[in-house]
C-alpha cells in the first residue's frame, strides 16, 4: 500500500469536516421514484454476513461549486470520494422510514477523473439488535440531473471482500446484542481500491435489486426512503492514554499516547494492556508492517473482571485496578500478510476503556507502526456552564456528560457496549440532559418519531426502537407520554407534539382496557418494568402486585400520564379528550387514595394488602398529584429518611429526587448523591446501569446521568414555566452554597443565573433571552422577570 493512501483508508485519519448544515433536497426525490437503483454485488447472498466494495469512476469538465448526493445502504456504508471519507450511515431506522444521508461532495471533486466508492457491509444474523434489514444493498442518487452521473446502476462495479469473518460474543454469558467483532486476513484484503489508478477490471458490474422509492409513493415497499433528521456523527482522533502492562515484549518510550513503532520479534508470544483512562466509543485503527501470518487480537473491555471460572457470573473490582484480573469482551483479530503499511480500521465503533492485545508471530517479526482510536457519537456540544467552587460537582457533571455522549449516536442508547438500543425509559432522561446541557432537541425529536412509529395494533409502543426483536415494556408507553410532554415544555415545536397526540390517545385506550370500574389497572400484560430492585415482592424489575394483579406503582404512573395528556390535549388537541382524561384521573386518584394509603405509616403501600412500601410508589404519589402541600412534604421527608422503604436504584432516583424537590426538600439535593460518589470511588468514568457496582453488567447507562439535569434545574433553579420554554421559572435550591453561577441554552438564546451572599444579603442577577419573560421564586415569594438583565437584592 502506498504510504500516501494510509490516511485515506483510515476513518480516524480523515481530517475532513462532514457537512453539518442541512442540504436542500430536490423535492422530486421525496415524491417520485428515483432514477438511481439499489445495487449489490452479483451472485452474492443478500442476507448473509459480507463486506463489499462498490466503485465508479467519472469525468467532470470542471471542479463543481456544488454537487449534492443522497446515499443509503443496508446494513451500513462508508462513502469515499477520491479517497476521502465523506459520509457514514445510514442513520438507523426501520424499513418504513429508511434514512438516506445528504452530502455536498463538491469540495472533494476534481476537474477530470474522479472516483466515488463505498464500503458496504451486512452482518447477517450476527448484526446488532438495533439493525433492521431487508438485504445487502447500496444506493446513491444525485440531487439533480447535473449530479446524475453518479447514480447507482449497473455502470457501478462491485466485489466481495473475502478477508472478513464475524467474531461473535464477549467471552462470558450475558445479554449482548451490539454486533460481532471482525476476523480479518490481510492476505485477502483488497488494497488501494480507492486509488484512481486501481485496476478494477476483475470487478463485475453491480446487480440491480430495486429502484429507489421515497416513502409514500405507490411502489414504496422494502426500503421506504426518508431524509435523515440528524447530522452526521462526530469523528475526533483520540490517542490511547496509557500502557498498563506488557509481557514478552519491550515497549518503546511514549507508546501509545505518542506514535511509536512497536516490534515483536519472530516466534514470539506477547501481550499488553492498553488503558484509554476513561470509557469511550471509538473506531480502532492499527497500522503494521511485516509479520507474515502473525496473529494480533484486540479485546475491548469496559472494566477488569474477577476470574471466577464461571462465565455466568460477572464480578468487577475497582475499575482502575488491573493486576490479577481477567479481560474479556468483544474481539477483533487480524492475520498479517507480511507487507508494508497494512492498515486495519474497525467497520463499526468499539466501546472500551481497556484493550487487551495478544500477538503471536511466526517466522517474521511484526512491527506495529501505530495504534489509536477515533471517538464518535452524536455531535452534541456542551453549552451549559456551572460554577459553584465545588470540585466534586464538576466531576459529577463531567462524568454525566461523558455518559450521555457515549449513550447517544444515531439514536439514544441504553448502553453502548452491550445493546445500543433506544429504550423509552432511558431516552426520556437522556432527552432532558440534551435540552439542558446542549440545547439540541434533534436527537430527542428523532427518538420520539421512532418510538411513535413503533406502536403496535394494540395501541402501545414497543419498549425500544429500532429493534428487530419486538419487546414490550408496558410502562414505557406511559414514560413515552412523559417524554413527549417534556419535549412540549422545553422545545418550541408545538406542531410536532400535536401530530403525536393521536398516538397518545391510542396508548391510553390500550390501558383503559385493563382498568377496573374504579380505574385501577388489573393484570396489565407484558413486562411492567419499574426499576432494577432486588427486594421482597419485586420480580425482574417489576414492582409488587396484589393477588388481583393491581399495583400502586402502575396506577400512579397511569394517573401521571393522564394529567400530562390532558394538558397537551387542552392546548393543542381535543377538549373532549382533555376532559375525558381529567375525569378518568379524578376517579383513579380517589381509588389510589382509598386502596393504597396507610394512615398508620403515613405512606402509600405498593399493594392494597399493605405488605411492602417503596420509594417508587411514594415518589409517584407526589409526582402524579395524589398528594400535595404539607402532606407531600411529609412523604418527601420519609423518602429522604425512612430506611424501611425499598430504595430505588440510580435510574429511578431521577423520579425520587423530583418528588423530594416537589415536596420542598430541594436544598438537600447535593446530599442525595451517594450512589454517584460510590461510582467515582469504584473508578468508574461513566455511570453504571444499577447500584450494585460489583455485579453490574453495564458500566455506562445515561439513565443515571440525571445530575446533569438537576444541578441546573434544581440547584441553579432554571426551569420551563410554559410550553415551548416560552416562560421561565427560576427557583434555586442552593443549600449551603453562598455563591453560584449557571447558564443553560434556551430556544431563544441562553438563561444565566448568578447568586452571591454577602453580609446577610443575596445579590442575584438573572439574564433571560429575547422575547422571554418569567418569574423568580425565593423562599415562596414570586418576583417578575423580564427579557434581558434582572438584578435583585434580597
């Protein structure tokens, strides 16, 4: 391989700027069949694992000012123009809404001969659970007749790359559905195929599979094409920080944080442990020379594990400790071919803090010229700021932001390592983090669309989408209503919310079928997950139910959803539905009070038998409006102090904390963060899935990043006070702080609040964005706020 081409075939060395501005799309492409065709390599199976190359050369009389194309594939593609990576995709969806990406490739085109090429792969039965598919195929359509020269048809050439085989599993028994690793034999890799002078005479013309069909036309079946609603993912070079240990090899100074050649002698077994120092999502790239038939493997690990000898048992130590522990996980393996400058880049990103590297050479030494990663994810930017003078607060915010970023790419993820699935329960909290920290609602809007599309004939949504195995968590349909309500309150997009109200109606109609005469839910089907609690009466995340299948947690969650739906209907939709939901809510509220209230304990029980009591039921009693005022404060105090209540895990603490804040205890917020402090003490660099940090499968779940909301919404006090964030409420809960300053993005600009206590007085400055007013609440007293600067001395 020519040295000058190494940069062009490696994702992470492509120092190009992806097009982030929305490109115009020829309206004909949204309502008429495309002239471009879905193509595939001839005589290759459509649904099996395979990696394919597509290529076309074409001539241009001059370098164009604009050259817009639209591109998609099944399962995935990487698109190159004259050796430069210009697009990855498509953004995941389903066949009813199959995304295409739009890119202006003019900056990469030349006068004269040009090469446009694509790497397309299908991971077959081993593909990620989130990857819906029809069959292997690729399509590229020029925006207008001027760009039609690149339309996919049989003038494109295609060939299978036989170097690739899938490596499945992670080496221990767990629910892992994020896709296989790769076994790559460099002897068979197609090299230099991006070069203009590459000889592709042995490649065959591509085979037509189907025409490109935009969604809604009469021929639209299979892939129903729609424009992607989100930008291209970020790609940022990220060198690996540390070498923790090595065996059987001498390591050059500076490796791996600096580029340094690492030579493994012939007939040698060597291993080394690389430490990124924090969890990341990155494409790994390795450049190597020589070492014919040498094998090198990369095992990607969130953390070390205790070697129990039992593949069914996961025990994790402090995540910073490596000596004496095992490293297992998703793996890539490469067989070297002995040539100079062999380059391997993973097809998809890998999630890791640690990379365990094993190398076995044969009769030739192998030189690893370089090894590094490229971070990838949704291109969120941190646009919120907080200054409290407390280092721990900033550490919690930094870890939370990293967790949120690793759980966000083309969709929100529950976790990047094991599943990469967009669950509603996770997504609701993740969306709020996006609003408060980035001010970017595009991924949340995309999530709401996808979840709405997942509704089944019974009316409820799937628990996660996209997902090729349908799963129903009944309660997550109610959290979807809450997620939509959040979007309504924090984003100025009422028309979008209005069009989703029909789906809300269908969801609540489903629940009505399982309500008894008093409104209480009975024998609700599917998985009624509430929280990963291990306590009496709890079963695989489901809260306690009585002998008739009723539950306070379920009834209260439904009550809350009725209230949220009524608010949206009353302002955006039907007064009929709004009034119906209010009536249903009133009946259910009375039933909840009668059935679950225990006057002797002054708490709400989990069931009518009054055997178990949880933070969950009592938090939802406050949040759903079953209890208000002084009674809510009394329950909030029990949520804070009553050790007999079943405790929530890091996920449901979002709701428990909201209830305690609503109950008047917000000044204690910083005292409630012990589980986050325990994560830090255990060496985690992202927030774990559950609160048992030694037996925790996933080290990265953004449903636990709620402090990245509450430090701004609760401590600094900035919140929406009307739909669309059209009015702002600022009610700080500073606790022991005497000085604090915070800023968050807002649809109309930004909101800034600063507080300084001096000589017994508080000096407060509030800056509101243009065309936005609000109120400031201090110790129960309200003060009006106008757009611009507001100064108060209290």
